[in-house]
C-alpha cells in the first residue's frame, strides 16, 4: 500500500554567460542534455533561461507477513482473527524536468531520492462477519452483508483502526433490486494520519476521481496541505463515512448474434446515489470544520462537507472472467463540473 502526495511548482532560473567567440547553434532536436544546452548558451554569449518543472512526492514501500483464522458460528456468521507484521520503507522523491522556454524542448530529467528510514509495527485484528447474500452475474441481488472489525497497531506506529460495513439487497420486483450500503473506516491515535484514505475511488463515491480534479479545479487551486490542491485534499483523510444506494436491473441476459454461435455477456444497469465524507483529527462538528453545507468562500481542505453524486451505471460480466463497470456520474458538490464517464474493473458493493 502506498500513498503519494504531489505538489507542482514551476520556476525559471537564469545564469549569466561569459562572452565567447560566436559559434553555430546545434540543429533543433527533440531533446538535448542540460550540459549541452548550457554550453550552447555560453558559446553564443547569451543569458540562458531554463524553465524547470518539479514534482515532489513521499513514497512508501510496504512489506507484510500475515496469518488469518476463522471460527464459524453457523453457515452465515463467523469470527475472524488476524495478525499482520509490517515494515514500511519511506523515501522523499524529487523529479525535475528542464525546458528551453523559447522552443519548449525538453533539455534534461533528473530524479533525486532521499531515504526517510523504515517503520515496523504489528497489527492484530478481530472481526465479526455475517453474509447470507446471493449473487448473480455482476453482484448480489438478495440478502445481507455485515463486517465489524477492530485492529490496533503496536510498534513504530500506534493507532486504532475500526471498520463498520453494512450492506443489504432487497428484491423489489423480479430481478429488480434495491442495493444499499453504510460504511465507516477510520484510524485514531498518534499515527492515524500516516495512511491517508482517498474517498474519490469509484468503489466509494463516483464523480470525484483525482484525475478530474487535476484537469479542472486544481489548475487554479493552490491552497491544499497535502497535494497542493484544496479541492482534492477534501477527499483525503484518516476517516471516511460513505452511503450508497443503487436501483439495479438487468439489461441483457441471453442474446445471440444472428446465425453466429456468439452470445453477448450478461449486461446490468443501475441508477445510483452516492454520499461520502473524509476527515481527520483536525476536523469536527463542534468547531465548525465539518458542516452539512460549506460556505462558497471556505477552504474545502479545512472545512469538510459531505460530497454527493448521482448517475447511471452499466456493468458486464465478461465470460465469467472479469466484471467491467462504466459509470456516468454527475457530482453535486463541484461547481462547473458536469457529468462524465469512468471505467472500472471489479464487482460493485
């Protein structure tokens, strides 16, 4: 498991050059080395200006050993015990690209790495699981699912991890199903912020993917504490709460292509509504940093509100091998952002 926080900065550096005998500039190429570009500026007796794009990131590499055991109470309910030993090696990465502002040519790329040491910790877990759901081609259509889990961490990092996940699937009429989920996942304690959680995954709430923020809000928003974009940082925290509702129905069950011995895979549709909130120890309802409706001028990283979306989903079981999902989501708490498609792999909740 890894998390990368990105910050983009652009700087222009200039260096005076010594006068030398004129020389013919090298022919244009798609890329020059930085040393060659500096030499060219020196021989031409001109001031050299370089455009530098820099991306900084903190990278973590996780190694784990684990053991799990379960004690069934009956066909649908069981108690699970687990133990994980983790070692996390961290490093600070700085990737720089140097460009010629006049031509836009890439001159050089450099990556610098600085080790930040390693952390070891042990995490036992205890979970109560109940599952009597029945699935069809692309997901459950009847029954209930529940998981309550507690997992403290001891060692180099200390935190308490809680998970509450309740799902129900109510068959309304024939194959039409109303699916719903309530989910809480959170870490509390001294090192609870070491593993930030991203709420914008299409498995949690749709319409808030990181890439869509990078292409829109983050072009002008530079006020975030983690990624450099406050609009994106509102989706990151040590705790998340999610509510989902889907009305699921079949689109194609058994369709052959004329005379050809080819049958199309099952295709299901769904209308959905998602709501979610991400926060950490800096936020609470008591001091107004978590609100139901945020003021337009408030910093979304500092003042959190539940984020909502709705839309249409199409999912297909490709020959019993993989489930492909296409979601057309309209975010309700992003001014100026229209509905858009995302493509995902794997079953829905």
